[in-house]
């Protein structure tokens, strides 16, 4: 989506309204912008999942901006004067990568790992086929290292999703393109004692029953080390699939399709990742389909090894939002929270929604917050992440003082159905 022109007169008027509206009375929704990107060296177009560390610092990526215009990795930390933004690394657009989507992953030592869609040394794609990178902290600075550069061949290309660690320190991710059939791969990066990483393709999407185009959502792991994810397209009905990759005793991996989306009124075309509940039921969102063709929230569960799916909510495209791209998160009460990329009131800039489970097995949807556009956030392509204090944080690709994206804080315990 292209940037939208906005006058400073409109921004100032909206800012006054936002400041008045965001004063949280007892029991009212509490959502506030904690950082507005300026669209220059600090970054812009923040299509990023966020991650928080034990100290409460927030890490993410911007697709554009930085010293070279090719994106950044950033940190937000608290001070006595509020939140402080710091660019940890600016991509040059060369062999180090460019356009880092979907944020970073923390390891136990505080190092950061992520992917960049373009750049790198691979010659099989115009502008480079993308990289997996590592950022290591040394005193007050950070050093970037490319741990794998995609070639655009059988290894895949354009990695647009975050990476996932297993308990042994191996990394897993997906690509939407490349591979033998041009429809992406699931890959593993395995470290050795010398600090090098061995790349393995675990599955190549064919576009058939296994699906096609690995989604932008991270893979998740169950207790025994199997991987779960979604493919955005393909499957028996062409509307995407939920899959599991099982690590066999021989060390080989094989893919099982758990559910093939059927399209409207069923869900279809999942872009966000999955989440488990305490019983290892799976939850996610789809951008299209559902009863109204505007996206859905779904559950996939197993009954003695037989997997089934049900749509928990179909978006209507009005004040409730539409077209979710995000993952879901849960609170201690079992409520689900997510975001929509569009819909809501006024500018149709997206919402934060809540799904509450009922005693009858049905779920009730309510809107916890509607984004208003600059200087508020606008167009929410990613989900929420909690910190140790129970607050939720998220990013918007537009909005903010210069319409270049924001980071916001959301207090779910105070949310109302309407705001």
C-alpha cells in the first residue's frame, strides 16, 4: 500500500482529538501510541511482529528507511521520559539483505535473528533472493552476520516470515517462492560448534495437497518437536492448508496436511501464523473467505488423531474490521486477541478485536480498539505480543505523526466492546 499524503493542518487537528480521546477513564479502552516513525533514518513501513525481552525492551524491523533506505532493526526501551527508539542496524541493500519483514527472534543470549526478503549474494533473483541474518550485541553496538543467503533455486527465495528456534538451537522458517516448483520451501538452519550454519530443505511445496507459498507467519513447535504452519495457497481446494511437519526417527521430515480450507463460507488464504491453546488446539486467521468473503478466525483441533476445522468468526467488513493478516494471542482468561488490516470506523484503518469463549462452545466477537489513522496508527498487518507486565504491543505500517508507521501499547484488561 502506498503512502498517503496528509497535511500538517489535518495532523494537528487529529492529534488534539487523539490526545483527548486516549485519556483512559476507569473501565475504558487503553491504547496509546508509544512511538511514531519519522520515515527517514529511523525507519518506515513497520510490517513487523514484535518481541519483548525480560527487561521489557521491544524489538522489531522496518521494511524501509534507515541510513540506506533498505530497512532497519530497532529497539524501544523505557526511560524516565518515556520510550526511546534506537536503530540497531540499517540494511545497506547489498549482501547483508534488504526489506526485513516480520521482525526478529531472540535467543537465550539476547542475540537477534530475522530474515530479509531481498539482497544477499544469490544471483537467481533481481536484487538478491534474501537472507537469514543474526545480530550480536558487543558492548553498546550490534554486529550483523548473514548466516544464509538464498539462491532462488531449490533452496527457496524471498523469505518473508520470522524464524523459530527449537530446544537444540536449530532455526526453522519458510519462503513463499523458490524451491523446485517455485512455491516455496520449509527450511532448517543447524549450527555447529564453529559458528557456521548448515542449511537443509525440510519440505518443498508443490501446490498440490501440501499447499503452496509458505505464509508470513512463524512456524510453531509442539512438545515433541513437530512443526506446525500454514501455506497461503494450494491444497485440495486451492485455498491454503494447515500442515504439520513430523520429524521421523530417521532424521527425515514429512508433511501432513491437517486441514485444507474450502473457501467461502469456510475460511481461506491464511497469511498469519498459528497459535496453540493449552490443549494444543490450533487457532489462526485468514485474509479472505469466511461467510462474508472478508476473512475469518478459525480453530483446528484433533479428536483421536482426526483433525477438523471450524470458523469461530467471520468478519463483516464494517466496524468489526476485515481482512486479518495477523497471528492471535490469548490472555489468562482464554480470550483471543488479534488485529485486522482494514475495516473499523472512518478511515477503515483496522481494529484490535477480541473473541470471548461462551459456555455453549460458541465465541463472541467484540472490538477492543479502532485505529483512526494519522496521528493514530493505521493498517495493522501484524498481531500483538505481551510483555512480562501483561501489556500488549503491536505495530502499524502507516499512521503516526508523519504517516510512516507506529508502535502502540494496548491494555486488554481495560478494553470495552466499543471505542
